[in-house]
């Protein structure tokens, strides 16, 4: 069964190729969509070099809105979401995320970092429901509301939806993988402010119950 991959990306020209390279090796993936979410760097241009579909949003709409833009252009029934700043993504990681869906062992897989970096490992041990690495079928995504308003709370909204609808959710451990911390991308002050914004959007979505 063919798969669409959706990658929301904001100013990720330095990290995007590391995510796209292993994806291009997976035969089951028929479509890769990079959504440049109002990026101010060369994110869209880097994506185009990999011969993938690119949605270049003129303004930043937030993670949920970027994911929704990709979903509306997705062609396949099975959809894999990946963050654009992953470090150490491998072909095996990708198969670990998609195979339980393809063989109907799960309705949703959620990737959890393991033995990557202590900071990102601990964050996902505490709150695995915040992971952006997820695979599920289109039929479930069609019922998730308020994508655009969710922002960084979109993963929490997906987890809440799965719980409310009794979906079979399988955690997949992604060995020796992590992602770039916000403080590394933007500096301590701006990165901390960005992180607080992310936590606020997540908390709002959890408080609203999806």
C-alpha cells in the first residue's frame, strides 16, 4: 500500500536533507510533501532539490496548519508525519513506523526517541504523546478538527482523538534518534520563548480535550 509522507518545516534548510534522504529509499512511499511554513530561509529550495512536492506557504500558520495543508494535498490512504529537524533518521526507523499500519496491527504508531540525546529522550519519556513522528490512515485524520488552531498542540489533539475513539496506538522506539532543540536553533532567549509558546499551545489543546 503506497504512503504519503508530510513534513511541516519552518526554517529547516540545514536539517531537511537528513530527513529526506532515507525517505527516498523506501519503495512504499509514493509521495513526499514538504510544507514550508512561511520559512525565511531556503527550506523550499532545498526540498525542491530532492524532487518532492513542496507547499510554500507565504506566512507562518503554525504546525497544525502546515500539517493540514499537506494533508489536503495527500494522495494516499496511509500518511506518515515526520518533523523536519530529525537527527539520525534511518530506513529502519521509517519501516518501524509504517509496517504496523500496513499490516493492520495498529491504527496509529507514535515514534519515541531512545538512546539519542538525554534531553530529547527524557522529554519523550515524560510526554510521548507530543511526538511528531506518527503514521495512521486518512480515514482517521478526516475526523480531527481544528488543525489550524492547534499549532503545536496538534499531536496532543491526535492523541486525544485516538483515546476517545479507542484507536490501537502503538509506541515505536526510534533508537539513536533525536531532534534539534529549539534553543539550539534560535539561541537561549528566543528558543526558550519559542518553547514556552509550544507548551502553551499544547496545554490549551489538552485543556480543551481535543
